[in-house]
C-alpha cells in the first residue's frame, strides 16, 4: 500500500494552518505536503514536524503572486532573476525542514505568449534549479496541470513533461504525477504510471469530477493503489483533494485503505 501524505493546503482547511499538523497526525498520516512554507518561520514549521513525528514530503518553489492568480513564473523571460532567487529560498526552507523534493509550478502562459520562447526559458530555469537542488540532494519536480482548473497552464500533459525532462538533460528532474489532473487531460492513468515510473517521484490524488476524495467520482482508486504496488512505486501519494463534506468524514476511504493494508 502506498505511503499517504496529507496535503495541508486542502485537508483540515477549517483549522488554522499550524494546527493542521496535529490533525494530520491524529488522522493517521505520517507525512505532510502543502503549497508553500514561506509565510512561516522555518523554525516554527520544523517544530510542528518534530513535535508530531511527521515527514515534510513536498512543497513548491515560490510561484509569484498567488493571490493575484499567478501559478508559477518559470516560463517568463523577464523574471529569471526572481525565479533563481526563489530556488535559493526554497532550498533554504527545504533544508531546514528536511524536505527532499520541491515542485516547480511552471506558470500560466498569456494568450499572446510565444510558446517556443516560454519553453526555452523554462528549460534554462529548470537546468539551474535542478543543479542547485542536486547539490543539496533535493529532487526537483514538475507537475502537469489540467487546463480546465487553470486555463493556460503551460505544462498540461505527461508526454510534454517527459520531453521537457529530456531537453533539460538532468538526472535530478522528475514528474509530480497528479492523478486527478491527468484524468481530466488524458486518462489512461495505469499505463501512464507504469510507462513513466522511472521519472515519477511523487503522486497526488483526488477524484473526478469535483476534486473530492477517492470514492466520490469516476476513478477506480482501489485498483490504482494495487497497481502502484504492483509496478513498484515506492514514493509518497499526496492527498490533495477538497473534502466533499467534512475532513474527517472524507477520510473514510483512507481509514479503509490503511486498515486493509
């Protein structure tokens, strides 16, 4: 059975952020992930992790002005310096939190953008980030995201991510494979996971439609969990979904899976 990490950005959202660590532990999780750590002091977050015996599984690079709708800056030629500063800031936090992988949200391409230029900038930025993170033994991830939830998101399919990894040419660049996003964009989840297993360092889940917990939509999660075991996936699975009712009621699927395991 996969190792599950609670996504604190979405789970236990009714609680103040720092209280979510205790809630995740009480619910049976041993790992946590969330979008960004940067609003909090490193020591405060580290104390929460240590106090509750939790592993910091993942966080993202700084992604621009989130409140204004930005979803990453890695494709913008006029923001390369900002991107590089963000990589160094992410390393500072990841090192303090003993977080061994960091995800890069690449950004939303403007309607009039030169997509070739966006790709060129992205490749160069990822080369810099992959090398900088490798020196600290931290993995760099990129995540394809569906264009219904985030219209214009530049990276939106698995094969596109594979091509970018090839273009970057680093052995420290991997895919964060979100089952929900890729069900929306392309389907064929089981075969895709198996085909690209060697480049998938992290998996996330939610059901479709609705982005709620497993068991609320069309995705056969019991089959996929068995499939991940069968193909030899040994990473974490981040639970990045919106509970359909309450967080605790929405964890029934998780309790069932972990008890069965």
